[in-house]
C-alpha cells in the first residue's frame, strides 16, 4: 500500500514540475531543439505502447481476447470523429457483449 | 476586448462536453483503481495528479504487478508532453511567478488545444475555464467509480478493461499527427509487442521511449 502513496506523491510533484517548468523559467534558457523534439514525440510512442499492452497483454504474455473487438470499435469510432464518451463506452459495451456471447 | 472573467466563462461553456466525457472515464478509473489502490488513494490521486494518461498508465503498471518505480516512470514519461506544452504557453502568461503558476497548473490537453489562438499564443483565462468542468468531472467521476465499483461485480464482464486501451486510442489519434509522430507511435507499439513476453510489466512501456528518440534523430 505504501508503494501506491509513493506513486501518487511522485506523480503529483512531477506533473506540477513539468507544467510549471516552462512558465516559471521564463527568461531562462529554453530546452535545446533536440530535447524538444524528443519531448514532442514521447506521448505518441508511449500511448501506442500502452494501447498494445492494454489490448494484448495479460501479465507477461500476449493474448487475443474480447478486448480486441472493443479496441477495434474504438479505432473505427475515433476515425469517424465520434465524441470521446462514445469511443470509450462503446469499446466497453462491445467487449462486454462479446464476452457474453462467447 | 472581453474581460478575463468573460473569457473564463466562455471557456467553461466550451469545456462542459469535455467534462462529461472525462466524468465517464474517471468513473472507470475509480472502478479499476479501487481493487489495486483501495478506496481513498484513487480519489487523492485524481485531486492532486489530475492527468488521465499518467493515472491510467501508472495504474496499468501496478495492476500488471509492476513496481512503484516503473509506475512512476511510466506516468512521468506519459506527462513529459506537459513540458513542451508549458514552454509553448509561457510567453502568453503575464504577471508574477505565482500568477503565472496559477494559470499553468490547470493545463490539460483538451484545454491547452482549445486555448491556442493558432498563431503560437494562448488565451490563459479561456484555458482555465475549459479546465474547470474537466477537473470537476475527473474528481467527481473518480469518487463515483470508487463508490459503485464493489457493486458492479466483475469489471471485466462489463468490458471495463477495454476502457483503458480505448481511452489511449482516442488520445493517440489526437496526438500522432504528422509523419514523425506516426513513426514514433509505430515504433513504440512494436517495442511493446516484442518486449511484453520477455521483460517485467511496465518496462515495455518505458522502453517505447526509445522509439521517440529514434524518430527524433531522423529527418523526414
């Protein structure tokens, strides 16, 4: 349980630090170009990795289960510019129905 | 020229639909976090961290049995984009350090994007307004999720485990625009796929950062 509070404290502080670093260092040195480029690309790389782990991961193995259908729905909904609430709840609904039928 | 209060109210109106979606996502966060974190910690986390990507990312690592260090690292890397967003926002903020900090703290993706004037400058009062319904939705939704979670039975029967990846798909679709970001996303996905069966939980997500470094070193 202590680990959970350590995670919460560390993420609260680091999130604030990341948000405030730019606005409070105004007049200070900006990040070098190469670092800014990496920062800009980090979210894409990590979000894609999270999608993979959360869709196919089960502990330390890869599995194909009903989540895949829910995520497939999410991809279609997102490309059709559906609101986020539809994307997220639709994915859950599709997965739930697939489990009920299997 | 409208006053700051007026622009903040306009931002709140713009933020209401975001707030509703955020509420639903926060309910699922509360439901999924309670078995791992207990009833109080998820609410405290939503109040003080207020970041969907970092909270779901850290929770995913903890749920999979990863260490606190791996969960923190995943959350920090997922939030690293706030550094770039803050640097972009900085020239639009006026006043003393405390007032600049007060405007910068409520930064979240949807608000930051909505407050962009499209010429590299931002409307700080409008941004704070757009964030207000999202913050309310995030905290209230987490409380609701923690409270109803135990009555829902098996969260997987409701497909709640598909909420995580669907939420990340939605964020990714907004984020991965342009060739370099798509390459970073494809590389990150590939690294996670290859490493998941071989290394402990959490590490595949951290290792995906290498795809961002690799993509940044190429001219496209």
